[in-house]
C-alpha cells in the first residue's frame, strides 16, 4: 500500500490540472542502485496490463508489477525543505538510505510540477 499525504495530493491535483492530465493516474516507479538506495520516478500515465491501481487521498496511483515490492509501505509527501523550496519526498521503509529519499519536483519531473506551491 502507498500513502499520499493531503499536502502531496493537493500538489498532484494542481500538477494534473496544469498538464491537462486530470483523468490519468499517477504512475510511481522505483529502482535500487548499486548501493542499495532507492531512486524514484513518477508521472501521469494510464494503467496497463498487470498494473496495480490504488487510491490514496483521492489520487489514483498506478504501479507496475516489478515496482510493487519496492513501493509497499511508502508515503509520498510534499514538504518545504528550505524557505520557498517545496519538494515531493518519498518516505519508504524499503529504502536502505538512512534518511527519507527526496528528489526535486516529481522524481523524473514528468508530472508537471514546478517544485513550488
């Protein structure tokens, strides 16, 4: 199960509106690097084949079978890291990194977020 916080859901809705992707789900993916840390990507996409589709905070999430185990238990949040620097963060019990992994905007940037609220 993936949890989306209220703050993240609000920003995802804003991004979906800007990208004219209100009818699409948010695909989330993860891969483990050679050091064991997880790297994330997300963007608006349609569900295909064996994809898992679930909802959290009214956001449809799409996860492909090969990413399910890596994302199980993850929370997607949207926080202000420094003054005016808003970002999505991925808090994941499956990540070997000592702190929650974070990326600018939406991981791959493909969800249309500017990184600002």
